[in-house]
């Protein structure tokens, strides 16, 4: 194991770390050394043990065996407070900020500068500016955090860690919430930070990031280290093999050309949606999806995707400020869950499943009133069980039993269950949000295959995803939302990161701009490619 | 359903396993109560036999069964909305309104035999349903949790019943706030000789069976459970969750109202101010439902247990001079222990999951109770 410079001990080192949860060995004798001033990538599929390992480094879990060294000295990390005291800082995937407080207040919280026992906000502001200057992390100390873009909020999290004296910064999937442009800026910041001797641990599953932003990489699989690489000397293919233990399958082929001119199965016509405060969330959005095609939906989080999907699935009851229509083969969608649209929601835990219900009960949701499941006295438990077993079988869901709570399934298998339920509906339109979020590479391939298969069977698929590679691999066209407007429509094979990224951040309109009718014009339906 | 070749022994063990936490809670509560007794200078060897005798001894059993009926009825009043994730703490008000409605109807328009009982009981159930049903739109439209509104509506509802019995419906000249005795046609037919046990018993047992069937076997039961466990998931699945919350709360309220009617139409066949709420059926029933930890079939049994403690406590006070409040200590401890066990289990599940992050803010007790 290289430890950077032979004379200088690593900034942080995990030695022989093993952690078990019941029968599951999450970490199995892992050695990991983070050199001073390097960006160290930690990659692996979901369930590879990344999170557990980082939790141990940040004092959230205690290892069953092995220990942690800081600058060559053994340290005991019983809590995050211990970790912070030893100069370890963590930026979580979900920010832990107070939206109502200012940047300065958020940065100093828990270790506030005081003057005669009173909070010294001026000093806090100066400190934020000094740190920002030092690390190239500029943020207005007086700005209220809730009003800042996500990229800046993340900067505040990093500032918070640095303010508390972090010399080793752990970033957990930091780009999951960022646009490509913001991600590039983050990597610049990381460069500046490491120049002053701070080490960065970058936990991610995106190989592109690993290759652009790190100095060295450690790959985990099944709780063990399966590869250690110097970034400049490795390739994405090499990393993938280490991650999944084999070469990945080829991406599913694009659509069948038969469906070219079929009428739209799903049509959104001049859709304008306002939230409770009257703020426009969607402004005159029009497009159509034909049977046998996958239309991608890109955009920075909060650009109107949620409102659009809720309108299409009927989960949003139109408010007084709304206008426009959603049509399914010519029929208007009204409020209340639309039975003719299959829907795989992004929020698997909050919307897609009920954790405490059994797999069986989760698999029939939405179909509970169908005659196929009706018995002589109400819901037929044998019909429900048969349906569940059939779905488990045909979609390869791994579960101890259909009677086990769905919360006992792994993320990938729970997602497969949601897909099984929705894709087995005999409907022509499928709306899918973030289908592969939080699932491993193997399940990703399968899920992509399922979506391609649905398309080949003549379903119309609307695919919302924050993974540009996913959109590129599957979509026939990609629509880009920016601040509630449809700002671009890009053919799938031309959808480069640059082109999508520019549209996602509202860059000046180019040839990509679709002929979107204005909000008050309802005569034009759909956008022709 | 999943009978293996292993035989009846293992099957029985599996059937009984879920009851273990409840048994543990009761045992723990009794243990701690014993400690309290000893500290207070009470001899447990005298107190406990007095408790058992007070509940199940000669002549007391009928009285206990009589108290079991309202307790089980009120358990339904709490358990039905709970399955949909709504907390009904307003049982007292719903019961009082049901009782006063039954009394008022009977006194205003005396009816012949069967209708004389059936109609007031129906009206009582409707009054309770109305009182509880208000809380559904308050939750689903205005976002005020039912746990708050049911409790807040309860007090004025009890007061309204109290006003009615003191003034418009009062029996003159007794000095007690009570209605006149109801006409004979409105008296519940009794079972046995004492008059304590009426046809209220089979009625409540039938309602319990009907609820267990609805909950476990039907679409509406499935949708109710889904709503209680994850409202957004149910909405996503096409369940009309707002209407379901109304049905569940109104159903619970109807049970409470019915209990009020049953008490008024039973001995002493009049609405006596405070007589409905004083025995504390509402909260004894809540303790029973929580003790059942999300297993509806256990509710009749936990309700019976709680009734025995309640009635036995009165006997204990009478025969052994031990304060009846001790049984309230037992009930309180049962709830605390159930809550602590649910929390511990929740924490353990969270900790044994790699990554270990809790995903939602739902209190573990609430989830456990609604499970």
C-alpha cells in the first residue's frame, strides 16, 4: 500500500477495518491510506461498503476490528465530535444546514465566536470571508442559505468543515445534486483546498469524476478492496472491472425505427403550473411522447420536473392558477392517480413503497381494486400471493419471502419490485424518475434493459434522470427544463454533457431551443423533433 | 397458511411469538408496580389476590364483563382510525354526545320495543361519528393533526352533554345532574340475572369481528393500512386517502358514540352526568390498543386484560384498602414499556443497517402503533 511520501505518514489511515451488521460483512479487513494533500477517490457499487467505511472514519460506526490513524497516530473515534476534534470533516449527501440562517451563522454553528458572551456575527462574517479567500470558496456571509443555489450551499458545508479545522475532508457523492458546471467548479475548489495540505476523500460511483478529479483511487467490492490505482495510470474500463468483477454488458440499443410517426400516446399541451404561493413552476410546457420511444427529461433539481410528473400521473390536483392539459391518447388527465400511466417514482421510500408492508402487499398497490385480485370475500390473499410470486420470479427480485417487509430488501431489489409492479401494468405510458438511483451496476443494467424492452413493446416512456449518461444511453430525445420552461430538445445521440449542461443552467438559447408555444397559446400541441 | 411439515408445536410457537412483547410489557409493569407497592408499605401478597378476586371473584365477574363492553368498544374507537394513521383521543366527547343523543331521542319520542333500542343506538353512533369526523377535513384540508383536534373537540362535547343533562333534560328534584329514567322499551335486554351484562356484549363482539374481517381481508382494510403506514404511497397507489381518513375517524367515532348509547340504555337506564367519562374507558382502551402493538386480533384480549386490571383495582381498594390508583400506575407503565420497546427496536434496526441513516421523521412509536 503506497502511503504517499515514505517519510510523512498519511493524513488519515484505516488499518484492517472490519465491520459486521448481523451476518453481513460490510467491511472486511480494509486498508486505506489518504496522503496529505491528495484527492483520494473511493468508488464501488451500492453495498460495496463505501458508506460504512466513511461512517467509521467519521466516528458514526465503530469497527469490529482494525483502527484509524491520523498523521500516523492511532485515534479513537467514538462520535462525529471526536472525528471533528481530530481534524476530520464530512460533507453529507444531504446538506445539514439551516435554510433560515445566514451563511456565516451556518458556518460557525456549534463553535461560534463570541464577544463578552454574545455571538459575534461580525467576526463570523470575517472568518467566512477569510476562509473563502484562502480556499477559493467564495460565499456572501450575510446571504440566507435557503435562497442560495445548491452548488453554493455545498460550498457552505465545505466551509463549515474547514472552519472546524478539518484537515481531511470526506465528500459523500458530492455531485449527485449538482449540474455539470457546478461539479466542475467543485473540483476546482477541491484542487485549491488540497494545495494547502488538506486531504479530500471523494466517495462516488461516477467514474468520469474519479478520472478527472482524483489523484488516487481505491475500489471496493463486497466489503473488500479490489483495486488500488493511480488515477493518471488507469482507465474507466479497468475501474469498472474492479468494481463489478467483470466487463459490463453493452448498453441496450436505441429504439426501433417503426414508431416514427405514430400519434402521441402522451401529450402535454401548454401546461402551466403554479405552486401555492402563486409562483410559476411550469410555464407553457408542451411536448409529446410517441409509442415506442423514450423521451428523456433533464434539468437541475427543482426545474419543474416534479410538477410535470405529478401532472402527468394525476397526482397533482390542478390549482386555480394552472392551465394547459395532459392528454393520454387524446383523453384529458384529471386529478387523482391516473390509472393509465405506470409510474416509477424517484422517492422509493416516501412514495414508491411502504417500508413496513410486506413485499406482497407492495407489489399489488394500485391494482388492489382489480377483479383479478378479488376473492369471494374481499381481497383474495391467494391471488395476491400468486401475483407477487410471479413478479418476483419474472423480474428476479431477491427476497427471503413475499411475506417479508419490503424494507428487508436491498435497494436494488426494492427498486426492481417497484419496476416490476409498474411495468407489469397493461398501460401504454410509463413515467420513470431516477430509475437507477441507489442501485448497483448489475441492477442498473437490468433496469435499463427493462426500459428498453418496454419501449420495444411500443410503450411511450418519459424518463426523468439526473444521470446524463443514463439519459444519453436510453433516450431517443432529451428535453431540458430550466426554471419551469422547456429550453431545449436534443436528439439522444447528440446529447453531450456540454450541450445538456449548458441548457440545464439556462445558457442563452441556441439551435436547441424547441418551438415551445407561449403559455397562452394552446393551439400547438407537442414539439416536433 | 404456511404450515410446514414441522407440525402443530412449531406453528403454535410462531403464533404466540408476536405476543411476547405484550407479555413482557405487562410482566414488567406488574414488577415495577410491586416495587411501588413495597415502597408504599403495601403487602403485594394481599394486594394481588384482592385484585384478582375483585375482577373475577364471586359476583364480580358479571360486573367485569359489563365493564369489558365499553372498554372494547372504546378500543375500536381508537384502533380503527389508528390503522389509517389518525389518532383519536376524543373518545370521551364522542361517547358523551352519543349517550346524550340516545337519551334525548328516547325521552322526546318514546318508541316501541325493538325500535326503542335500535334507533337511539343508531343515533348515538351517528352523533359520535359526526364528532370524530370533523377532525378528518381539519387534518386533510387544513393540516391540523387529528390527535390535536379530537382532543380539543372532546372537552366542549363533554360540556355540551353536561349542560343538556343539567338543564333541558334534567330530572327535577333529585339534586343529581341526571335525566329521568328512560321508558322501559328503551332498556337494553340483559343477559343473565344481574343486568350488568346486556346485549351490548354480543353487539360489540360482532363489531370487533366485523372490523377484524374488514381490516385483514378486504380492499378497504388493505388501503387503510397502506394509508396509515405511508400516506403518500397510498395516494400514489390511487387510494383516496382523504376520504379514507374521514371513514376511519367517523367509524371510530361511531363506536365511541355507540358505547355512550349502550351505557345510557343499560342500568341505571338514564344519562347521569359524568357517569360515562368517570370510569376512564377511553384511556384504558388506548392502553389496550397500544399493548396490542399493531396486531388487531390481539385487541379483544388486551382490552379484557385492561378491564380486569381496572375492575380488579376497584376491588383491591375495597377489600385490601389498597389505593385503586395503583392500577393506573400499571396501565401507565404498560404504555411506557411498550413505547420504550418500540423505540429500542427501531434504533436497533437502524443501527444494524449499513449506512445507518434514518430516512424519515416518523416517531417509532407512531409507526409501531400503526403497523
